[in-house]
């Protein structure tokens, strides 16, 4: 067979293949869009967003609607809408050949619930960001009360830590250090129910059981917080089993290298 005939046949084959692929793509893009396959990863125990709630929000914003075609799916818009949600840490929205599509979400992890001086309450997440409440969802995390002037629209803990002028007047960074330790330590997580900041600048921790008042003092650095909790854990592991939960009314780890206990009268 002459060379030009082979080239012509291969050319016709290529044109035919392209036509078939274009036809398949056009057919697929005009199919009715199916609901996405949603995967939600939760850090810890508390899911502040469910697949049904997510679909409802997407429909309310008209990203999803009846008889929607595959070609009408706005992946970038949906991804931008979801990442802006208060509960969401990361999101990836992508489509498969054939019209199927996925939404993969990682949710934020709340580590404490803060009640401030202005009647507001909000969560602080594991990255030190303010996380607003979500209707119908809550979390079993320590409650923070007292002389808290940080508002619900506060900047992040990281921004406070990196700004010397803010560190002396903001308290969210100190709250974060204590709460983050409590939520990541099994013993403290099961023990501490409330964190209170006095006007004098001392943190007082209230256990869920035992009724003691734990004078924690300041929380200016991770090292300080870790050392104080180390002393407290030693006390609860070595002293409480012998002395009992009700012997002491007050435990202080405020001062360096010592634990001061006050017996109940």
C-alpha cells in the first residue's frame, strides 16, 4: 500500500476518534447532574456539618437545582462557597469522567467555648481561629469565662502571638495554650470542665469531679503551660488515689516548682 494511502487512512481514523470523543463529551455534559459523593473528615468527636446540611446550603445558594446539567456545575464557585463556611478547614471539589463528582471536606476542631465580657460566645479551634456557633451543633469542650475582652470577630491567635503590642492586652493566646493542652491530653480532657480568667490575670481551672479549685496562674508561653500541667498530672496520679478526691478544696500550680494545696475545713 502506498505511503500516502496509509497517511490518509490514519488521518481519517484520527478525525473519527476526535469526533467520537467530542460526541461522548457533549452527551455526558448534557446529562442530568447527580448528587455529589460527600466525604467529611472530623477532627475529634464533633461534626459541625453534615452532608444533608451541606446539600441544603448549596441548594439555597442555587449552586444545585432541579434538572441541572453536568455542564452547568460550577466547581470553583462551590469550592469557594464551602471554604468560606465557618466550620470548614479544607475542601476539595472535583469531577470524574461520566458526570460523577465529589466533595471532600475537613472540618475544624473546636477546643473550647469562650464567653466574653460582651455577652458573646464562640468556639476557638485547634489552629487558634475563632469559630462561630452553628445552630444544632455543640461540642464537649472546656468552657472559658471571666475577664475576656476578645470579641467574636477577633483576629487569630497566631496574629496575636506575632504582634508584641497585642500580646499584653489580648487573652485568646493564653486561653488557646491552656485549652489546646487540655484537649490533647487524655487525663486533662476528661478532668477539666471550666477555665476562668480573673481580673488579676490568673486562670482558675474547675474539674468536672472533685470540686477543687485549681489555681493555674498565667499562661504566657507553651513551656509555662506544659510545666504547670506536668505538676498537676503528677498530683492527680500520685496524691489523689491516696488522699481522695474530696480532701483538698484548692490546688495551686501557679508558682514555679511547687504545688500548694489547701485542705477542706
